[in-house]
C-alpha cells in the first residue's frame, strides 16, 4: 500500500513538510540528497490531510493565496 508525505512550497521556494499538526521547514545542507522523515499518510487519508495542511498554510502564510501543495509517494518496504 503506498504512503505519502505532503510538501508545501512557499512563493519564495522554501519547502515545508506537513506532519499532521504543523509545518516543518525542510533544510538542505551542501550538495547531498534531501532526506526527511515525518508523518506519512495512507492513500485513503490523503484528501483529509491535504485539507488540514491547507488550513495550516492559510494561518501561517496568509499572503499565499494559491499555495503549492503536493503529495509525494514514499517507498515503503513491507
């Protein structure tokens, strides 16, 4: 069963991970791969999680009237 992370990109191209209750800024140091962990959502949870994320963005970034939110499928071994 696929699982997803939810990523918000600000108009200034900063990236945030939705952890289910808040947005955590993703930092990239050097030339390495961007690695992160956080709450993963099952496909059936995704619509509600995206809606909750959008509400948090509205509160934290009120000037972003067209937020870029995407779900990223993550590899999960059974």
